[in-house]
C-alpha cells in the first residue's frame, strides 16, 4: 500500500504538470515567455450559492455521524466522596466472609493514593501490598483522573485475592495544595466474578454500581491530555482555580458547555471539540468557494480535510487544539474577504464594507488566541497579508495620480486594524481569565474586572506559561515526541491510546496524517512556491505564507513537541491540493475533475483502511501489524 500510495500521488503530480503545460497547437508558450505576469496583490471572493447548500449539508451530516459515533459513553459516576485529613478513611462490610478477587474504582478530582486493608473480625487488619513495592494498590495520579481503574495488588497467597468480611480504604496521600481526594465509585467482586453488595460506605461510593464497565476503555475513561483540559473544564464548572494553567482558558471554557449539557461524562467533555471539528469542514468549504469559485473544488477540498486522520482524531479528544485551528481558519477566511475588497476613497461605503471582514478576522484571531497561543503564529501571516494589501493599494493609487486621497484611508485602516487585532483581542484575552479569577474568590459583580489583582494574576500566569513552553520542560522526554521535519513526512505519529484486548484484538488512537494529504500536500506546497515564483500567483502565495507562519516557529522550539502541533498546517496542505485541483478543472475540464476526484476518493479509501488506528475500533492485532504499520520502526500502533 505504501508503494501504491506514493505512485498514485506521483501520478497526480505528473498529470498536473502535463495539464499546466502550454496546450499543443496554441501560442501559450510564447505568451508565457513574452507576457510574464506581475505580482498583483488582487483577489476575487466568489460568493456562496444556493446550490452549495446540498453538497455541504451532505458532507456535514455524513461526517457528523462518523465523528460522533462511539465518541464516548453518555454516563459516568457523577457523585464523588471527598476524603479529607479529618475523614481519611471509609469501611465497607460484606454480607459474609468471602473471597475478594477484584476491586474497581472510578477516580475523581485531585491526586493521591489509598491504602487497602481487610479484616475478618473488624479488629485485626491486614494491609494489601501494591504489586510494585513503592506504590499502594490504589493510586490516583494526574494521569489517572476520571478513569475506571482496578486495584493493583500483590497477594502472598497462591490464590487470587483475599478473604475478608470488612474492607477499609484509607487516603494516605492527598494533593498538597488542597489536602483532599475524591472518589466516584468503589465496586467489590467475589470469586465467581459477581459484584458484591457492600454496606457501610458513603452513598457517593455505592450509588451508581450499574455504571461499572467490564473493563476500562476510552469509552468510559479519560485518556492523554484530557486529564488536564477535561479536568480544567470540570474545575471551571465547579468554580475552582484550575490545576492546568499553561494554555489560555477559553478552549477549556468551551469544553464546559458539553459538561454542562451532558454531565462530566466522556461524551460530555469531548462533544464540543467534535462539533467544532465538523464545523471546520463548513468553514473550509466556504473558504474554497470564495477562493476558487468552483463547487467541485470546494467539495473535493472539504472531503480531503474530512478524510485527514489528524482532524478526525484530534477533534475527538478533549484538548484545546481543535478550537485554535477552527478560529485560525475563520480569521484567514475573513482576511481573504478583506483582501478581496475594493476600496475607493471616493465612495464612502467601500471602506466601511471592507472593515467588516477585517473586524471579523481580528475578532476570531482574538478568540483563537484566548484558546491557545499557536493562533499568534497565524497572526504573523495575517499581518503580512494586511500590510501587503496596504502597500499594493497605495501603489495603485499613486499610479492613478491620487496618492494623497489614499492617505486618509491608510490612517483609518491602520486605526481599525489596531482596534480589531490589538485592542479587541486583548479585551477577549483578559475576559477569558474570568474563571481563574472566580477560582480565586473574585466575582465580576464584586469588581473583578477593575481589580489590579486580577490583572496581576493574569500576568503571573503568562510568565509561567512562557517559561513552561520555552524552557520549563527542555530536558523532558517522551516516547512519541517528534520534530517538525518528521511531521512533514508523516514519520512519527503520537499514540494517544492503546488497549490490547482479549481474542487478539487491539484498540488505539494515533494522531498522524492521511498520506495523501500530508505527502501530497507537502509536494503541493512546493508546487505553490513554484507558482509564486513563475506565475506570481497570489492565491498560491497566501497558501505558502499561511503554512510557513504555522510551521516555521516550531523550527526554533527546543523542548519536546509532537505531531499534533502540525495540525494547523494541514489546512494549508489541503488548500494547496485544492489549488492544484482548480488548475486541473480549468485546464482539462471533465478529465481534470476526474483526476481530482480519484485522488479524493483514494484519500477516502485510506481513511477507511486506517479507521481502526484513529477511532479506537477494535481490530485484530495482525491487521495493525501487517496492513497498517507501513513504517515498523516509527509508526507505533
């Protein structure tokens, strides 16, 4: 499959250059030599049409079903017992003395550990040792929150488990800052595998036994960085100061919408990201239609993004990257519309109409920056586009002999840009920290927004965030880390989740790219660069600029980074391939559209082929090893 994919992508590019070559029997080759195009920073924004509604609706419905399918359970324990220094233990009584073979528990907030003791008379107690000498049988680390876990013990007897009438659970370690520990459910199993109905425990530990799964999985538990961002959303709902502060709060605040609607459940903390992941497709469709004006190109390009593994996997996990990418796309969409605006100082309304998309671009830039700092990288690309339009428009007015009339437009435009891209985003960014202030005991009604302490808190968080991302984890390592040049060639996926199941099955999530999009898109960026140099193609220039603004900063980052940091760049890979499809459509018409459709269809085939590796769907281990593991040394699933 690897060789077939490379050959298919290669064939697509060979056909592209044939399509783009001067037509036989024409004087195009002479025109290209004699009439070298100039770099005219001018754009056309083609409008959406009613007929676009049907294909776009079909895409959104289909991929909503695909994306939300098996996203996570709608149920999970919602009540939690809080262990404190004053009440550090609980005792359960079994109906009779019998063998206990397994204990499952659902973790809640805060970190720590529990000692497990058992007794036959309620007076003489025996401590259960952990399977690792330095650990207790029931650990609740940062990586273990909101998960179903099984007590991990080491029993001296040759039989499994221990014989008991009473079981005691004692919190022996608690999160230093809060001195408390929360547990959602405690379930005891007997020798025949049945659940034992115990008494004496607090209601919160026994009121939802029907939610106990046969085994822990991504469907009923958190995985990867959900333990930070999903936890932060829950802390926001509860009005607590969050544990994770190294990303701005707005993305986690968006996650709270799902938690409020569906409870602190896997579906609840993931659904908003998945919804935004589907909404990305609508944004891209509009962007492609505005840029190229062809429904066919918009459909194929949108399907390419829909088929990308990274978009699918990344938007089904409760992290903030999805929101950042979504708002990057919106900010570029409206910047393109601003670039397409025709400003005539003699017409009062033209400048006002141009400011509308500019204002929206700045608004969405500000919202995105309040979700994650990577949106600031996009701001560099947006700034270059904005500056180039100002310069180009001024030169055009100078050529028309009226540069003085444009000076007022420049002043107004610079003032508007400062408002839209500096003032408004700064306000949004500061407002996004309201949940942090609430966690510190402040209130909006109590004057939080006018309190200097609120802004001092925000500043301290920014310093901490900068130190964390720039130098705080320079020496850290991770088995799935990778560097920017590995992302470009899709060399090192990050494995979010892995579960080796009975009967030779495996379930996994890996974040990496569809080879058609990442390999083909990378080559397409080279083609766009060629078009900028050879044809002065401004649309190709915007695509290359957008990708470089997202990728180049990562070339200078020295701490560990991961493949998902390439997620924003994938949008521009799709735009580059879409540009090529547009050329096919213009040069070869029906035959060119067929070539573009075949590449899109093959991306869909690979999406279906790799679906088990990106969705968590159980599949035979041999299928992963023999069919999906194209690069055994670097693809970890």
